[in-house]
């Protein structure tokens, strides 16, 4: 992909741990991690952590969070808002609703939660909506439109790291649309041994990369179920930098900045796991990209070095060590707070800062 040389003057300042598993809570036995976040109509900050019970069964919780003057976070657990109750969210020996991302769609007057349903055929992206941040209604699995130019059906492949943009843009086909980031995985060995990689036409890099597609805003206005239908998907960014050697994936919903759209993402190096096993020995670090303001399918800058790497004990040791995995960004009193998974076990918080550049 062509990337221009626009500087990315943003960094993350680590603030500490926000949440850890509550001792004795069976729903958090294997960790709390990778949260979504929103500021409610009451002005309060709410986190939606992935809560992992024994057997890697994940649910999405809801917590009220207050941040004091010293930057410390105080958490009040409010229960579970999503659990794997549908057949397509459960397999014979697995279940889960995982890694939520939440975006406020002001034009639609609702929040969307993208999440990964760990069902009979592995991870599949899905969508739920809410008008109050508390009650969530499933709209079902995402549906990727067939594109003959790709020479494959994207719905046959596992897909993760799904996130909606905050606003509509004029898509390449001229329609007003919500951009949606996703991360398809083309290796089918996990499903059928020996099947191997099936790459889209004109794609020669098999590494999981960030793609962008679109949801027709007018169709969604007339029928909210249209939010699940993504069309015109294309590669946004392949791994390029050393800290992205294995794969990359989107983090929180991109935010508007003076340069365009700022996307915080993760890059992975080290050991590559087979199928959906944990990649023990890998390292997950956070980077940043700038996307064009009017045409966000164009990358105009990216960081050559990560802006957050695993350093603390909570980030180095856990269910999967050496992981910082940003999934939420929220503006509180003019400050952008980024929430991220720590070693697949806890939740950390960092402050997004704009660097002084000459």
C-alpha cells in the first residue's frame, strides 16, 4: 500500500491498571481484558470488559468507571450485558462473545457494539445495538457482500478486530456510508487440514491485514439491520514495520484529529500460533496510523516504531504474556483515555497525547 510521509505526532502515556480479575468470581477466573467503552447520556464513563470464565468462555460485562484527579481509575461492576446464548455463539466444546468495540453513531442515534462470536466454525464477527448503553439487541453476524473481483466469499473466513467509524463519509461508489475496519484471515487449515491459504485475487501477502468496507447509511436509516451488511471491502494496510512482522489489526474506533483520522492499531511479532491457539512467545505492541480525512481508505502516515510496548509486570505476564492490546478510546474532560488488554488478563489505561513537532 502507498503511504505518504505525514508525521504521526501522537504517543501513549501509560497510567496503570484499571481492572484485574475479582478473586472468587467464576466469571473472571481466566481474566478481564480488551474492553469497549462509552460515555453514557448521564455523562458517566462505562467500560465493557471481556470477562473470561473457566474453559475460555467469554462474556461482556458493564462497569462504571471514575477517574480521579491523580489519573487513578475506580471501577464499579454492574453485571453482564452479553453472553454466548445463541447457537452461532457456541460450539460443542467452546463458546464466547469476545473483544467488544463500541462506537456511537450520532447520525443513527445509537451505539453499535461489534464483537466476535466464538461459535461452531470459530470466530465470526457480529453486531449488537443499544439506545441506552445498558440493554443490547443482537442484529446477528456481519454479512460481507460478494465481490467478484476478490474471487472468493469473505463470509467463509474467520474475521476479527471489527470497528465502525464515528461518522459517515462519501464512499468510493458515491454513497454516504459508515466505514468499517475488519481483519480477515485467509488460512483454512484450522477448518480443513491441508486446505491452506486462499488469498483474494491480486493479494499476495498472506499475513492478516487491516481491511476497510462500508455500510450504506441510507439503507441503515430505513432498516437498522442493514448495519450488518458490509460492501466494497478492500485492503487498508498490510504489515510494514518490524513490530508488525506477523500481522496487524485495528484497535479502537478511529478519532478525528487535525491531520485526518487517527487509528491506533496493534502489531504482532514472534511466535505464530497454529489455528486459534494462544501465540505464547509472540509480542503485541500498539502503533498508530493517520487516514485521510475525506477518504479514510487511504493511509497518509504510520508510526515506524510502536507507541506502546509491553513493559510492566501486568503486560509481560498473564494468560498470554507480552501483550498490550488497545480496544477503546474515550474523551473525558478534554483528555483521550485509551483502554487496553494487558497480557490477556487485565485492563490498562493510557493517555493519548499529541507531541510537539517543529
